[in-house]
C-alpha cells in the first residue's frame, strides 16, 4: 500500500479512529510510532452489523510506512478534524489484543465491557447456476465458480447476500466444506458441467 490517501475516498473520525470508505472496501487506520520515531499505518477491516447497530473494527490486515504525518500529534489533529462517524450507534474494536467492549459512537462511553462478536466468516455450500470467473468475497482474486454447488460467504452485512469464495480461502477458513465439495465433484459426471463464460 503506497498511498493510503488515494484509497480512502471518504474519511471519518470515530473517537480518534480513522474510518474510511472506498471503492475497494471500507476499513480503519491506526498510526503507531516505532522505537526509531517513524510512523507506521496499521489498516484493518470494518464490518457494519445493522441488526445490532454496531460497527466492528477488526484485525489489522496491512501495514505501511506513513508519509503524510511526522508525529502522532499530527495524526490526532488530522483525525479530530474529520466528520464524526454516524453510520451506527455503537462500535467495538476487536483485534489480536482482545475486545474494547461495546462503545457509544458519539461519546466513546463503554456500554457493555463484556461484548463479544464472532468475526469468523460464515461459509456455506450453496446451489450455484453461474459458471464464470468471479472475484472471491474474501481475497478478491478471480476464480472459477462451479456448478451445481459452490462455496459462498454469507454476507449478512450486505442485505444477506451470498458471495463466491475461492478454493484457497475455503481451505483456510472451512477445509471440511472444501473436502465435501471436492468429493462431490470427483464423483460427478463431467457431462453435466456447463461451458465457461468469460
């Protein structure tokens, strides 16, 4: 990630956390100062759960050297100048270090210190009638969807949409489902497959 500012089309302040929206997806950024005084960006995903009106700031995915800011104080001043995040009433930061609990977006007050949220992807085997290359819902790589059954992410944050998942992500998050699909296709008659549409 060379230039975060090009990717972050809309930016918001969520109690000192920078939230961004972009065509590539939404996320959040935290700046940390290394021992040598240089700043680094840690970029994580956000998930909006409309059912419980909460924004989840999840585990960091990327790291890059910061070029826009020289000090943490500059970062704080910049984030403070952004419009307030108001897409949900509550938020929670869930990283490898643990959970912040459930917090109020406006005030930052702790609503529920014991709040927990399941961040594991909900992968399912589902009937599929589309035989073309689709971007994976998890990593973005384009892969061939299979007919009549495929692996999908049930994305309840996007109005309960099923989005295709590639084999690599399936192996990582749901190896048992991948094995079931593999067994199914090994026993399937090849004549039932439809031609690929580019």
